[in-house]
C-alpha cells in the first residue's frame, strides 16, 4: 500500500501545483493539469524515476475512468432541455461539421503525408475528429459559460461530435453483435425510465446523510458503463446520455450538483488529466515531432474550415464563432479512448500510438489556450463572472481607502 499512497500523494501534489498556476495565470485547471503531468513525466524521466507513477495500474485507470464518467455526466446534466429544443439545429450542425471534415482531413494527413496504412490512418482520423466533453465542460464551468444558453449549445454540439466518433469507431472496427443490441436496448430503457424513477427515489430516500442520491447515480452510471464496455462500446457514452435525460431533475438540484462536482473535480479528475499528460514521452516527441505537428495542423485547420462557417451561419459574431470553433477543436476524452482501442486491438503500433496521443493532448491544450486568451466572449458570461480580478482588486482598494478616510 505504501506505493499506492505515495503515487496518490504525487498526483494531488501535482494537482496543487496546477491549481496554483491556473489561478495565478487565469488558465483552465484541466489544461494546466495536463501540462503539469507532461512536465512531471519528462522531469522524472531525466533522473530515471518516470516509473514512480504507474499510469497503467488498474486502480489509477479506475479512478481516472470514474472521473471521466462523472465529468461527462455533469456536462450532460447541465443541458437545459428548453435550450436544447430551441438550439438543436445549431448544435447538430456544429457537431456534425466538427466531425465529418476533420475526420477525412486527418485520415488523409496520416495516410498520404505520414505514410500510415489505411486502417491506422482511419483510426487516427476518427480519434482526432473527437471533441473532449471533459475539457470543454471544465473550461465552461470555470468561466461560467455552463450557465448560459451559449455554453449549453456548445456542450450539445460536443455530444453530436463524440456520438459520431463512437458510432464510426464501432461500425468500422468493432463487431456489431447481439451484445450491441442488448446494450442499445438497456441504454434506451434507461434514457426513458430513469427520468421517471430518479425523482421518486430521491423524494423517498434522499435528503439524508447517507447520500443516497450520489450512490444511486454512481450505481446507474457505472452499471451502464460496464454494460457498454462488455458490448464493445465506451463507458463514457451512456454517462452523457443519462446526464441529458436527468437534466430536468438532477441538473436543477444545485446542492446535489455541487456535491458531485466536489467529488469529481476535487478527487477524481486530477487522476484523469494528469494521467493524460503523463502518457506523453516528451523526449520521444521531440525526437520525432513531424507526425505530431502534421496532426495538430491538420486537426486545427480542418476544425476552423468546417466549424467556423457553420457557427457564423447561425448569426454568431466573429469572436463568438471563433471561440466556438477553437473549443470544438479541443480533443482528449474520446480521442485517447479511440487511440487506446487501436493499440489494444493491434490497429496501430506503440510508435503510432505515442504520436497520436501527443497530438490529441496538443489539441486539448493549444486551441483552448488561444480561445481563452484572444477570443473569450466576456459579453456572454453571467454578470457575476464578468468582473476581472483587477477590477475586483481596485474596488477593494477603494473600499480600504474610504475606510481610512472615515477613520
């Protein structure tokens, strides 16, 4: 157990460093955690201690996986059914554009520019076209966009993109069997009946120190996640669908959402994001950077070419459309899942996997940093989020000066 406690302490120590840097430089905590994990792997590797954090240990993968599931569920629960009904055309158009052209462009880049065989190139195209709900939702939550109609529309578009990723991956590489039919039937039943059962169960057994609500949701999400992986799909997919289904009940319970966020952000997602950064071997990337650069340029350029015109066609101003485009270019969750699927099934080799994962992590960091630095649509933020730290500091100083004068 000593090794497990030491690795856990390392993760939370790195998470504290990431929190400090994120607060100091006004960056997204999720993105900084990825970068801190990457730097930590490189630094420990220089002294021969990269093994100290075993990213493939079952307990690490379990905590990181639960974090991704809960974070994806919370993103779905933030969707307002009324907003979705009004904005479904825009969300569907942006989400479809975010997947179709980028998947083709990234496949072509892998096949014709890097010389990858057809199957590895196709997997790379699917993986790079994905948009990370985990990254986008974390950014939305930290800036307050998750409470706006604009933010909820982007989250809905992310779902459409990732649905295209999962369906295409399944159709091309995973066999369609009776297990798939059983999983689809169970997921459909959960989508229909959980919104009816959950409020009744919460009213009867909830509101007590036993935290029945959290246990009920975890049981539902992990049970469906197990069924999904058994059927050859991914555990994160049902989490988003169930979040959407429960948006009208669980999503409106502010106290429950706050408790789930505490568990997710405080305990679980550091394992997910730091593990993602730790996966990348910086020396290997620096030794052969061409593949990573090609994938980054192909992914970002194709996302801009496909998403920006669609966003503008729905009357979004330039700044809003640019921010939407760059967020839709942020990959991680389903991209790394697809890459790991390819490695586990012999579709890509270890070298191709490292190149692909490094590029996917680059898409999680670079577009989002650019978006928040140059295109942040502050006019769409809730009023309590529009105040800058400098403005708040000046108000405090004025209050102190007034107090000194009066004294």
